[in-house]
C-alpha cells in the first residue's frame, strides 16, 4: 500500500514554536493556513499545524514535509493505515447467543467449531438457560457420588486412620439411615452450590484482573458453558478412573481461559492472572466447603 502526499508549501523555520509556547494564552495560526488556529506542532520540525494539516505516525503528530523526508515515518504511517483498513473491512466475527432450548444444540456445535468466536457473545445467553444447562451437566456426577457410591466412599473414609472412630461410626449411621430421596436432594443441592462457587470465583477474578464491566449474570452464563466438559466426570467417579476427572478439569480451565479472553478482550497478562486467581480461589472454596 503506497501513500501519495502532495508537497506542502514551504514554511519559515523561524515560525516554529514548541508545545509549551503553543499552550500559552496567545493564539497562533497554522503555517499552511494562516486563517486557521494552530492545533498542534510537528514532533520533528516544530511547525504549527491546524487540525487538517497533521498526520499521526507512531503515536506522534507530524507535518507532511517531515513524513515525505523520513522513510521510517512513512513506513510507520503505511502500516497503521493498513491495520485501520483491515479493521474496518473485517470487524470481529460474532455469533448470536442462544436464547431458547431449540438454539442450544446449534450453539454447542458452534462452541466446538470455534470457541473463540462463540464466547464473544455467549454471555448474552439468559442466566436461567445457561444455569440449567450446567446443572444438567454436573448433576449426573453428583448422583454417582451422593447416591450410588456414597456407601463405598463413607466406608473408605471410616477406615482412614486420621478419622476419629466415633465420627466414622456417625457418618456410617447417617448414610445408612438416609433415604434415597434425601440422598438425591443432597446431590441436587451440592450441584447448585458447586455451580454458584464457580460463578462467584470467575466473577471476582474477572472484576479484579480485567477492566470488564460484565455483570454477574453475564459472567455466570459464560462460566456455565465452560463447565460442560464436566459431563464426563460421572464415568471417572463410578469407575474410579481419576485420569478422566483430571482431563475434564483441564478442559474446563482451557475453555474458561478462552472465554475470558474472548468476552472481555483483555490482554494476555490479564487473562493469565484472571485464570490463576480463578484456580486458586476455586480450590480454596472447595477445600473450605469440604
């Protein structure tokens, strides 16, 4: 891309003035347009310029003659113009966030195809819709732990030397006396609390580490889609295959990192510290809950 700039009228070096003088109360005029008030000075030669005579290059303002004489400045200006042209010609691609259950399958397919584009607008999904989707993904794992495998888990804990025998016996009695409906209700409550824990952790870390103004509902909707890989954790819990559980958690972390970068347009460092805080805070809250 080449730039064709007409050679401006010559100006007298004695008419140059620095920025400090320009900011004084006395009014100065442009060297090219004597009838127009000066707006800035050339960063290289110091010529007074109006709003129609300066060009930005590398974050500084120059007159046309200085740009013509300096190849480095011309190349900088060309690169900036190319970036601006591409940005205007190719705006960021976004997808419409799902608003109903009928749109969920298509949205999940879009998330698998390109999660970066998907998460640019996923936060616009209604909270109740995304929350129920995450609930259905996490509930099977809670059913396995609190209903199907609870007796084995308690028996294993009771045999742990660190557990007080009285406490172990109490745990065994409570579980053995609990009805199926009570265990299912426990699984439902545990699932809801786990989702809210993830939502809270991501909301706090996003607000602290980025300049995002997304609301709780918007960040939570984003988090709910990131939790969907946990749908494979029931297999890890039932068959006691820890590798599958770790794989699901790794997918959640990767998905959450992508979602934060896409939804907030934060820098790499902001995204890194957001994810670091999210992992630490979520771990601490899980330990506290246990």
